C-alpha cells in the first residue's frame, strides 16, 4: 500500500500529514521529517489507514516526545493508546 507524507506550515506550527499505510519503507523518511520540525510538531492522521508495529512504535514515541495528534480515526486512536507489548509479557 502506498503512503504520501506532506509537510504543511501553519501559523500554529508545522503539520505532518500521513495519507495511506505507514510501513517500514517510509519510516526513515518520516523520522527525518519529524526531526527537522523539532518542537511544536503536529501529526495529522485523518487520512492514515493503518500502520505496522514499527510505524506504531515511531508514532507513539513522537507523541511521547510532545507531538500533537489531529484527526485520528477511532481505530488509529485505539492503536496509539495501546501499550506496547513487551516480549516478557507476550509469553504470559
């Protein structure tokens, strides 16, 4: 599945928009773009269809670092709010 990543300047800061499926083929590009924004990053996830575990971990780390999420669907919100499963917990 294809993803498009847009960067948009607004008076409130920089918005990074994700359209499609966030997977391993674009994670380096996404991380570099987020790093270039610095503080005040806003993630528009209104068009994000889904993500794999690696993409979810990157999104969760950006949110933990202070990125604001906009427009996430209930499904994406559920993924983001889920706690990562640690290998030792997965065996229980």
